């Protein structure tokens, strides 16, 4: 008899029994270098389960690199992390089974219909044949795509493609979802629709979501907790309200972003002055 042990799914025993209560993602001193450049520099973060966590930062801050390490697509240079209790280096198969991932670049196949894209993913995920059709129809309904399921994806709008990509990432019902700039390039209506689906996922399904965005309004509206990342390091973590009050009375999340990604402390002083002046102007009418 041939040895099929390598084909058997790995036993998914969590590497640790969530020491901090319900941690969906635990990152410890994670680093990744490309040559001499430290894209992610000694990152430590704790993501509680059931929350929407926003990773914000300028271009090149290291957001996508962080997500690629957590989704096991890129090995870290040093440090460790667990996702759904599984170690990203030692249990990559278990991590992959526990997550959905929507990358920054378009990933749906344009020459197939929405339904066909989902069918390919259902087979890849190993969803049983008897369950596939039902699961695909459920997710099409959930993401508001049932009516266009037989249309080629190349004819979809940007918003429809993004919703299909989220549907693809959700087919196997993962407890954790990684969304790298889910609404980039979408008009306000399409963006609003994606927001509603993300909120519904957290509220009705309890999915933990880690997302990146360059839209501060989006982070403010959706995220329970945000982290500001700059040059591979986390500069601040907290709820949008906490971060705003840490910068100054009347500060917006744009102010928070500018404050924590300022190169020099004297630039930060400038921001504080601007916020103070704005507040005074408001008071004077
Ligand atoms: N495969 C790679 N090879 C070399 N350098 C890389 C690679 N991937 C990322 N980098 C570098 O690592 C740094 C972080 O990139 P990353 O894509 O993580 O940033 P980001 O925060 O996602 O930026 P953006 O907001 O533009 O998407 C950048 O300097 C980038 O050029
Ligand atoms: Mg990126």
C-alpha cells in the first residue's frame, strides 16, 4: 500500500491555548527584511477576537508585508506569530485553513463568471461536492452578488469584483479575515456597500477582521482598534477615539495619522499647534 501520510491534513492542535483570553492574532517581535531594508521591524501586536482591526500607515510602511507573513505567504526574518492559535512558521496549513485573505491586487479571474470563480475556490478549499452549491449560493446572497453570478467577472464593476473577492475569501467560513485595502479605487456608493458587508460579518458571524486602508474616514467608521504603522514599526495603537484624544481636543484621524507618521518631533509640535489654532477658531466662530 502506498504511503498517503503526506496527503493527510495536518492535525490542527493550537500551538498555545490563547494566554491573553480570546486573541485572534498574537504577534511577537516580528521582523522582515528585504536586503538591508527592514520592511517590518520588531512588530508586536495583540488582536482580540471579534473585532475589526485597522492597520494604517503611509506607502511602504510595511502593512502588506505584515499581512503576507500572517497569511504564511512570506516567511519572517525573525520573531513569531500565532493566528487562531496556530504558529505561522510551524503550522502554516492550519493557519491557512483558519483565514480568508483578500490581497491588495485584484485576484478574481476575469475570464470566468462569479459562480465559476467560487466553484474553483470551493474545490481548492476541499469543500465537499454535496455542500458546494449551497455554500456558494449562500455567500453570493450574503455579498449581494446572486443576480450577477453567471456574468463574466471582466464585466463586473470594481465594487462587484471586490465583493466577489471577499466572497472567495469567506467560502470556507474562516474565523479570521485579512483585507488589504478592500475599498481602494471604489466610488463612495460601492465603498459603502463593502463597509456594510464587513460590518455585517463582524456583527452577525463574529469574524475577526484585520484590514488596511488609506482612507481615514473608513478606519474611523469601521475599526474598533487601529494601529498606526510607520517605517516597519507601530507608532500608536488604540480605538479611533482614544487616538484622537491622544493628539488633541478636536483632532481627526487624519491629524492622528499625520502626527504619528511625522519624521521629526518638531513636526509633531507643528501639528499640535494647528489643532490648537483650529480649536480656537471654532470657539471664536
Ligand atoms: N518582495 C519585495 N522585495 C523587496 N522589497 C519589498 C518587497 N515587498 C515589499 N518590499 C519593500 O518593503 C517595504 C514595505 O512594503 P509594503 O508593501 O509592506 O508596504 P505597505 O505599507 O503595504 O505600502 P502601501 O500602502 O503602498 O501598500 C517597502 O519599502 C517595499 O518596497
Ligand atoms: Mg500594501
